[in-house]
């Protein structure tokens, strides 16, 4: 769908604002496993 240039620019601005507001760090399964292992190692070392 083609928008008039002014609407296209407005859409781009609003899309960027939406994406920035919703920005959430994605954690991969490997990162989650590494974090869990790290927590387990810390728990083992704590008296």
C-alpha cells in the first residue's frame, strides 16, 4: 500500500516511537541456561 509522502513520514515517526517504547531485550535459551548455571554456582559457593 502506498501512502502519500507526508503520511509515510508520519507513519515512520510513529513506528519508531512505538518500537522504542516497546523495546524489550530478547534473551535466548542459551543465555537463560548460562544465567541459571551462574546462579547455581553462586548458590553453591554461598555459605
